[in-house]
C-alpha cells in the first residue's frame, strides 16, 4: 500500500474495527498511534504488531486449530482404512498418527487413563524446543508440575528412582532432550499392554474402520 489516502484510511479503520479485539503490546500499538492523522503515514508502523500477531497465531491458535474437530475430521477423511488397520499390529503407528491418538485418547478417557497419553504428547512437544534452552527448561518444569506432582489430576505413576532423578535434574536445571526418555518408555509399555489391546476391541476403533475406505 503506497497511496497516502489509502494508508490513512486503513489506520482509521484499524482503530475503529480491529484494535478493540486485537492483542498486541503497548509498544506496537503506540507505533501505529503515532502515524494516525499524518498526511502520509509510514506503513512500517504495523511491523511490530504484525510480528506479535503472527507469533500468537503460530504458538497458540494454530496448535489449537490442529486439535480442533474441524481439522481432525479433515484428517480422518484422508486416512486410508489400510493405514488404520496397521494399528492392530503396530502400536507405534497408532501413536504416530494424530487420528489414531485422538480415538485412543477418547478410549483412555473412558477408562480413566488419559493422563498417560497426555504426558506422552507433552514430551513430543518438549522435544521441539531447542536443546538445553530456557524454553526447554520452562517446559520441563511445567511437565513436571502437571504430571509428576503428587495428587494432581494428571499425575502419572513411575518407579520412585526414575521420578527422583527427573525431579533432581529439573531442580538443578540439568535439562536436555533426554530428560523424559526413561519415563516415556515406561508409559509406552503401560499403554501398550491392557489399554492398547482393549482399544483394538473397542467400539471407537471398530466404528472408525467402518467409516474409512
């Protein structure tokens, strides 16, 4: 946009229609306000706000969309029946597929074991953080508080020594990519036994196969 009149109108419309519902910092908002009323506003005044909104979409709203019913139904429509049938003999294929985990999670919720899969998924997200970074340390602390703290709704049960080792590393900020590896393997073994076998016999899984081509 280069025309001064168009830029002025855009800024005016921004404050009337957009700014009341947008979440940007005071610094980003001030940069836009400083151009309001100028004969030829600088279009770069939106740069900071645009970066903040893009980051919000990427870190919050896009992940939420990927968990939404709309997106899951889209993925389900693309899923071949032959792939879903592989889950009967390949537990890792089930865990590695978002639709598979979705229906497995629903089943686990019914038998009050959902926290195990939620922890597994949290560790997958943990592995996306830069190794040994502050972001990784913060996520490790968050995972520990939610899944390792006694009495919390999502508490998982691990061998005492394994829990204490993770607690010590989180406390001492000795956090790296391997922090939860032992716990993840332990939880996978729990899920692979009775819950996995029962899921393959469940109405959720059989109904899904009937819908797929």
